[in-house]
């Protein structure tokens, strides 16, 4: 079968998969319904300060697996919901930033710079429409690049990289993620090293328990779901609760009632289109690099857009209610989401928290193992993993279509979510998180361990250590160990297998260069 046959099978798996119900005699596939529910839930979650797409994905994943089970047929519906949440949350994140000057995420801070002045001037509706159009255009461009580049990159990796090179590539990726995340290279390496250490607890590839301190309860190691929910979700909730208690807001809000026309005109589209195109490219390039994230993309898109706006003498200026500022930020921010799956599908390396949960879903259910082998065309028969990959691409395009058609209305209606006090919202998130985990693993020890990792995630945030290198290192520890063992055996027990091959040696040198460059860039002058 050719690659086009696999594309068609992936489309059919979404549109002709198991039906959830019938509407006027027409069967409605469960995968499409889950994408729709995910988009709506993602917009609502993104519009709620204190929450976010990764948090919603983490909470929903155990519930989805409990509902759909571990059958291969469950993979597309579960991943469809997660993809919908990922895209919807990116779109909804602009709501509190524009309406209430409350950025729910760091990258949404750039949206407040022009979104909030527009809201104070009675142009909140126009600002939301600009954010909606820019976000969906940037996201759509990024998805097209993903669909075109991921298979090509995967084929190149599979053809030219052997076991030593793949092991060195994993080391380079971990080093790169540690260097670009967090406040400093030292904190990033600490986070990465701690993730590798926690992952090493248990049996691993050996026949005897390791690092268990003689405790039988540690012999099987820690569940990935337990670690991810604890560090990423509960740690963030604990930190947000502390911030809310310390920074309780008081006082009245300015009058933001609508004044003047709120619709976007053709002239408005002409003004924002160059900024959207530039920021979409910026976000896609940055998103394709694992670990950098949308904050840098939003900042860079806004900064370059402001320079262009100033050269042209645009009015109002950036920071004073320019719709171009909202467009530049939202397009760059949203373009990261699709491109972040390029290293996931072509290399098996997650670059952000959303990608972590997609890999976790694939690993929990089975039937799909992200990596360069996904796009390998077999000589006979079909490659089921390639069919799933193109089914995933199809659901991403469907999610974009839903964002185009329904996203704007849901986005504007979700503004009320930003008024929910964090003191009521975040404890509810803790309860739902622990309940979803207990549904999948009904043991009290699982909840205790999750709370312990929640405290660890809180302490990491308090110390300025990003938890993302920890999570990605924890997930990649097993593939890294497996690749090193296989490469060591394939080279006849050569201890220098990583430096004897030119490509693997180049990857290691690049890792050293990344660390040295980060140290020089961040060292005091």
C-alpha cells in the first residue's frame, strides 16, 4: 500500500469509525463527537484563569480511558478529545487576557498589552474577534506544516540514523529541553536529572529492583499518570492557591461596555494579515524545536510586530490598543501547537505538556508508538500506526474547522468563566483530579503518591525550576535506556559507541554546545 492509501484509511478511520449515535439516519462517528466536545471544553478551560489545556488533558485522560477502555478502537476518540482540548484552550486563553487583564498563561500576558486597552475603550468584541481569527489562522498554518514535514522528517531519520545516533539524539533533545526551559541551565539540568532518577526507580531493563531502598512498594516504579498528574496538575494548583491568597485583588474594574462597531471589516483584516503571516511562521519554527514552548513564540511575534508597526508609523501604537498587537501574539502562540507534534511523530520526543499527554494516551491504550517508524511504508499490507497518524491529522483539521465556525461564539460566551474565584475553582480541580485517578487505579496509595508528587511540583515552582524537563525526562528515560542498551549490544559491547560514529558524536557535541551557549548567555556581565 502506498502512503496515499494510508492517508485515505486514516480519513476513513475518523469519518467511518464506530458511531456514537444516529442523526436523521446518518451515523455520527464517535471520534468526531469527541473532537467537538474537546474543542468546546478546551475553550471554556482556556477562558478560566488558573486552568489550562494541559491541566484539562491531564484530568480527562484517566476518565476517558476508564470510559473507552484499552482497546485499539479507543485510541482515536481519546486522542480526538485531547487534540480538541489542546486547540480550544489555545483559542480560549485570550478571553481573560482581553476582558479582565488576567493572563491565564505566561504567553497570554502579551495579549493583555493591547487586548486590555481595547476592552477599556469599549472594543472588547473586536479584540476577541481579532484574537479568534489570528489564532485559528496561525494554528491552521502550523497544522499544514506538520502534515507535510512530519512524514518527511521521520523517513529521513529512519533511513540515516542507526541505534547509536538515535541514542545520541535523545540525549541531545533532553539537553536542549533542559537548557531552554526554566530560569537557568542549572535548574533545567536539575529538573531533567531528577526526572531520570525517579524513572530509574524499579526494575527498568534489569531483572532485579533498583533504587528501591529495600521497599517492595517501589519495586514496580511509579506510574506515569501518577507522576504527570502530581507534578504538572497538583503542583500548579498548589502554587496558584498560594498566589491567589497572597495577591488577592480588590477594587473596581473600568467600564468595558461595548462602544462603537465590534465587527471586523475588510480593512481590519488587511491590517492584521501581515502580522498574522509573520507570527505564524515564527510560531511554527519555534514549535518544531522541542521544549521552547509558546511563551517565546508569543514574545518574539509581538516584538517583531511592534518593530514593523513602529517603522510604518501605525496608530495606535503597540501597547495602546492596536489590533495588530493582539494578532501578532495570538497567531504566534497558536502556531506552536501543531508544530510541537513534529518532533513527537517523527522522533518520538515530546516538546510541550500537551504532547506529553498525547504520548501518554498512546502508551496507555496501545496500538500507536510515536517515532520515525510510524511513517514506514511496509512492502506488503498496511502500517496501522501510519493509519492512526493520518487519523490524528484528520482530527486536527476537523478541530481547526470547528474553531473557525463555532470557536468565536463559544469563546465570547466563555468570558463569564473568568469571574469564577480561584478559591472555589482550584480546590474543585484537586478533587476532580484525584477522583479521575482513583477511577482508573482504585488504591489509596496511588492518591498518596500523587499528592507527594504534587508537593514536589509545588516546590519546584517555588524554587523557579520548570517541571517540564522533569516530565519529559521521566517519559524519555525508558526509550533512552533501551536505545543505549541496544546500541551497546549491536556494536559488540563497544563502550565508545556514542563517539565512534560521526553523526552521534556530532549530536553529543551539539548538546555540549547548547549547555555552554546557555551558560554564556545567562552569565552576569
